[in-house]
C-alpha cells in the first residue's frame, strides 16, 4: 500500500519532531521533509511534491497563508492542513480562500492530527462545523462581488447530479451517506467528487465547497446539517 507522503513546516523544531514522531508511528504515513520557515517550505514542497503539507501560520520569512497561496496553484491536488496555535476567523478565512483543506489547533489530541491527515488526503474537510458555517457565511456575503470579478468568469459547469453530491458533502455527509441519500453506490459518489475536483482544480471538499459558495452554486442553507 502506498504511504501518504507528508511535509511539515513549523518554526519550532520540537513541534516538527513531535509531529514527525506521531505520524511515522502509522504504517500508512511517511514524513518526506521538514522546513523551519516559509521560503524553505516553498522550495522543498515544490521539489518533494508531498500528498499532504502540514503548515503553521506564523513562520519566519513567509507565513503559512502565503505559502498556501504560492504552492496550491502549482500543486492543486496536494492537501494543506493548517496546524496552529491561532484561533482567528481572519486566518481561517484567508487560508480557506488560499486553498487549505483543514485547520486544527495545536492543543488537539495526537489522534485527531493523524485522522485529519488521512481525511484531507482523501479529499475530506477538516474544519469544525461552526467555524465552517461562520466563514462560509462571510464568503456568501462577498459572493456577488466575486461573481463579477474576472477570477470567476471562466466557463465551469457542474452537472445536476454533481451539484446534488456537492450539497450533501457540504452538510458533512460521508460518501456512504451521500450514496444512501441518492440511491447510488459509494464508488459512483467518489467518481462525481473526483470530477468536481477536476473541474474546479482543487484537492479537497473544503476547497470545492468554498469555491462553489463564492460562485453562487451553494447557499448558506446548503451548509445546514438539518
């Protein structure tokens, strides 16, 4: 079985060492590189092309936000997981907009970090629902303006079924639950999600949902768990 190739960027060596030790206990994970600042992170990520990059926000030279902005266009299918001490709406919004797939605080249990790596690798979102709704609501507020900008003028169309899948994914449903709701197989659901990722040039549900809200394809009600 192929291992998940992981890169860690944090300016604290003890955090990098602890995270590496935690992840390399797992049979399906391999840490392929580390960096202590943002510029080094960009150089190594471009060279190593990991499956998942774990980034801190506050780093010397370039922040985790800037690193995310620069590497996602080059490696759109790579998942970025933010592991930080900063619980700030502005940071979360900026990172989601830049293409991060997940956002965790450093005080979470080690098992949550391991699970989060597997989740973002599989294209799942790793974001507390209350934070997600609050941040996405802000995106909706600015969606009308964004829709008029050149950023969103490219011709991208999702099929009716793809929109259905995306709306259920936005509620936090798993592939299995989406399949049950639509009376199709889990493999078919994954196929639709892969097509959505390809069309939007993203690597996670978080990115796909965020972009779809900004484009006006999803509403705030679509993010409700009801």
